[in-house]
């Protein structure tokens, strides 16, 4: 595996593959890798000649009171996992490599980035869009892989790729869950044993709201989710359109989204539900490990 810490090093490492017409799959991560990340890498490996993974904790997407300093980091372990997965190039830059000291450019996706996660984490999606645009320009992949758990991030990035005519495809892979349904996340490492057990309430709330959402009873679905989440500090529990994160439409797929605090740890999750009569709503969301 080629480990690169400089932008020009990544470009040079991929020059021969690109000139030879070989396809490049890219998985951007913030490290603290888990089985969800590895599933993205395996999807990229199955469809690409060359697989590139970035490990970069992006300061632009953290607010002033968020966990940038304490975010889990274990570069040695991450690189060992990438090596074991047969990754071709690991891009592990420092902050100063990604952002010049006088950097003054950010990318903002209006409206789509302002609700739900964007409303509760102002500037978050500006940071996500900016770093992903930079990474896409550095790696120049054919496809970039993201997990469904970060559904609003995916919608934002798809809109950016469309609006800026970026020559790549965003591939969305299913959320990987623990056997009890908890979506895998690097922030799960913050959970105490007690809170880890309590954290399954997010997925149970989504499952509980699925039938009502499939029947286009969106208010009922939201009430049901909040009832399951009673006693938990909830930022939102809502039904949205999966592409716009606006109001859902009867007869179309609907996305149930939730963000809540389990102890001091803020977790997000979502579940896409097909309208009744199209197919049975996906209420398990579980994926073999």
C-alpha cells in the first residue's frame, strides 16, 4: 500500500493508473475505522481497479463546541486495516496540507444544507462540501463511496457534484449495523456500557415509525418515533424527502431521520421506507456482518 501525505504525492501515485484508463474508487474517511468503513472499501474494491482511502479529521466540519480535539484517532490501526483490505493508496494529510493558512474559500449548498443536521450544526455541511470538493479534485476518482447513515451529507454531496459538473459518481452503500440494530459510527466509542445498550432506541424508533410513514401518515410516524424516544434528548425525529430533505410526498419513498443524545454522545440514524403498495417497508435495515 502506498501511503501519501501530500496532495502532489497522491496525484503522482495515481498518474499511471489514470493515464492507462484504470478506474479509481475513493472512500473518504475521518479514520477510527470500523466495519462500516470496511464495507465501503470492499464495495470500491469490487468495482474499481484502484482503491484510494483518505484518513483526515476535517476541522472545517466541526463547530466551536464540538469534538474535533477528542474525535477518535488511531492512525496505526487505521493503516493496518487499510493494508489488510488491499487498499492501493492511503492519503493521510495534515491539516496544513489541506488548508493553506490564508485559505478563504468554502462551498455552501443553499437550502439543502440548512435543515436538520445543518440547522443543529451550523456550517457543518459547508465544511463537508469544501473538504470533499478538495479531495475529489486531488484524487479525481470515477466513484466515491459513502454510507447511507449520513443521508443528508449524501444529498448535499450529490447536489454539489451535479451543480458543479464534477466528473464522478456518488455510490451509496447500506448502513452497517451491529446485531442489535445500532448503526456503526466512530462516535459509538464514546458510549459507556449502559449508554451503548440505550443507543439501540434510535433504530427502534425508526422501525416503529415505518408503517405509518409507508401509509403516508407522516405526522403519525413522527409521533410514534418521539414516543419511542421518550426520555431521550432529541434534536429531531422526522419524515423527509430523501433527495431534498423537504416535506415528503405521498406515494414516494420517505426517509425517517433521527438525531438524539445518548448520555453526552450525539448519534444520528435514518431509515428509507417505500410507500405502501410498492413494496414492504424496510423495517429491519440489518445487514450481515
